C-alpha cells in the first residue's frame, strides 16, 4: 500500500504534512461542491430561505457563488502544477473565501433569521440546520484554511 501511495503522490507530499492537510481539506471542499451541485435545482430555494436583502438578484449570486468558490479552491488545495500566477492567486483566495462566506451566512442565519432552516452546506441532499454549530464549524474551517494557505508552498 505504501508503494502505491508513493507512486501516486509526488515526493514532496511525504516530506511536509501540510500536503496531507490540504488533500483532506480538498475532500471537504469537494464534498460541499458535489452536495450543492447534486441538488442544484433545489439550492436556490434553500438560499431564498436565508431571507437576504436584495431579493432574487442576491439569491442568484449566492446560489452560484458558493459552488463556484468551492470549485475554484480545488487547484490550490490539490497543489496543481503549471497553473498561471493569476489562477493560483484566485484559487488561494477561494480557499479562504468559502469558509468566510459560510461564517457570514451562519452569523446571518443565527442572529437575523433566527429560525432553524436548512443551510445548504451540503446542498438539499443532507439537511444541515443553522445555529451555533454552523458558526463554530465555519470559524474553525476559516482558521484551518488560513493556516493551510499560509503553510502550503506553491508548486511550479
């Protein structure tokens, strides 16, 4: 098994534990992305329940922004080589932006809306209620994302 892993992953992966953290982190981003896209037709209704100001326009922006940000974060987390500098910068920013979006949404749902609704963190397929757990989870996710962005070296 160890030899198989050594043939699949680059040598740097075994010398620095931040690569493993980033790989596991990419599973979280991919899980949220797949969950949201798998039930994308219902995701707009979930975001509508957030009762955000701005009406239909804000719902459309948030509905597209969350999965798109998760998708954009994957190249940096997977340490893809050969990416242009602007794409690396966008991907690195997306790693931090997604948990920040969810932290703001969690605070909004906990403080302003106040009712336990489905947050849509994993789409409509897995019901995740809003509350203090979402704020705590998003805060810890943001903290880990900042640590990963700070420590993960760029591969050229």
